[in-house]
C-alpha cells in the first residue's frame, strides 16, 4: 500500500510531459533532463554563431 502511494506520487509529480517517463531531475532541479539538454544545445548554437560572427562586430562602431 505505501509503495503504491509513493509510486503514484512520483508519477504525478515527476512525469516529464514530453516523454511520459518519470524523471527525478524534474523534482530536484525543476527542469527535466531532456529540457536541460535542449537548453544546453541552444546555448551551444548561440555560442557558435557569436564566435563565427565575432569578427564582424569587433572594432566596429555602432551608430544609434
């Protein structure tokens, strides 16, 4: 009985809506592990874009 209550509580509070699987990272950090991986991928993409275009911005004066 207690095991079923714990299992049901985990299922309700830690189920990743994208995968439908229980993800304890959702409870610990507030973000699912898949969500965190997607954020890391976006950050890396933006870093790569800024690095690729850094020479376009360095030394140029922006007039407003």
